[in-house]
């Protein structure tokens, strides 16, 4: 990994690791639960964000903070050389693999003041600002997908090509392992086989991808409809950029009260009254702005396939929630509510695989 400065000095620690009497205030954010995230305030003036690996991890490769730090550092280099395609990210300060400093691997980055919308309907914005905000959401996504991997030091960040095929195989293996505790998900193996067959013929474009690009992973300016930072790069890799677009588009099929995630299903779309783009408008904005451009025919032919893949991925994630609840790891009440979505998620995945839209427009 790159240069690791003495992180104790950034945290106000002495050589033994004890806190110096320097008024270091530590508060945990409500988001960033996969990797616990904290706001550090020193003498009320200096504010940094500490993102650390949890004390217990299910898989050694999970919670890859070194990868997050690497991609944020590389994007800073990208932004200095590609002014027309900047990707707003926090400035990273230091990375530390030494678990003795705060009890786990961590990195530090600047704190950015702004708005985070858990609700993609962006309550509180005017309709015109909401439309401009979504234009910026698409602009930033196109910028992520324009990054020159070789130029910014990400040439070995992931394998190029075959991303969806590899993910389908991996996710099915994870599901089978989870099934040892909670039983198999009916129809999931059949769905995986269909996805695997079609993934061999999908466009398979290659770019940097965020891996979980959605509205609640963005910090917006306190008053303006523009993005100041993209957060949570834990799942970033080299992959198929259409997966990021599908991940963003999942909000159209999820209700505002769905456990664990909120969407805009049931909202008025494509009107001046709300400023919320339709799925077609969002895809057209992306296809025309990203470089190289994605032809409308390609978007029309493959959008259902990529949505099917993302819903399949979420089937496996929800299956895992049920498995952790059965093992006593997850919060039982919330886990039961999330796990109850699994049959409908499977149904949505099947509908998208057939090239259509689920019979119900909201999950």
C-alpha cells in the first residue's frame, strides 16, 4: 500500500496510543454501517472522518479499506488532469493498516459539509433544483466511467471483461453457502443459469465502477443542487458500467417505505411538478453523455438484463440477512422485515429476465 504516515499524530495520540488532553471529540455517523464511520473534531476547528474496518468480518476480502483509499487517491489524480470529467470525492489524509492504533485498519479523509438524501425523491428541493440535481447525478456517474485506469494508477484494480459472468458465479456460490443455514431460495439457481447464459453476450463495457452508486451515497451542496462528494467506494472495481446505471435505476421499482432502502416507485415522474426523471429519461441522459456514448438501441435491449442482475444480487444480499438473523448476528426485527422481501425480489428478477417490468411498480 502507499505511504502510511504516523496516524497517531493525526488522531492526537501520544507514542503509547493514549489520548492527549486535546479535546478530540469522536461521534459515529448513522450511515456507513458496513465500515463504521466517525467524525473527529479537534478543538472545534479541525474535522476529519475516520472510516475503519469492523471488529468482526465474515470474509477476509470484505471491508477493503485499502481499496477505498487507493481509488480515492487515484481519483484525486484524475481530477487534476481531467477538468471536464471530475469526480467529486473527499481528500484522503492517511491510511493505516496497523490494527493497534484504533483497534482495526482505518483511513482518514476530509469532512465535507452538505446534504445526504436517504430518500431519492430529495424532499425539500424545488422541482427545478431536483431536476438539476439528477442531471448532476448522471454527470458524476459519467465522469466515474470516463476515468483512464492506466493513467491514474488503477491498471491492476480489477480484471477487464467478463464482470457480470464472474459476479453471477460468485453470488450463486455465496447463496449456496448461506443455504446451509436457512435453506435454498426457490428458483435462484435457475435465475443464475439464465443470467450466466445471457452475460456471455452482454455489451460487457469496461470502466471504473462505483459498485453501489445511488443517491444516499452522495453529498450534495448545502443549498445548491450539485454533488460535493461521492462516498462509500468499498465495492468499487473495474467492471461493467451499465451495472452502476442499473443500480441507480433500481429506485424506480422500490417503494419509499421499503425496509433497508427507499425508492421513488409511486411518485410522479417526468413532470415539471416533481422534477424527477423517468427511467427512460435517466438512461437517455446517461447514454448521451458518457464517453463512449451508449446507443439508445443498446440501452433498450439490455437495460432489463442489467436490472435483473442487480435484483439477483439483492436476492443474495437479503438471503444473507436472513442467514445472519438465524445465526443471531443481525437485529431480528429489522432482519425479518428485510428477509420478507425475498420472494418479491425473486419475482422482480424473473420479470426483468423476461425483458419486462414487474407487474407491481413498487417493491
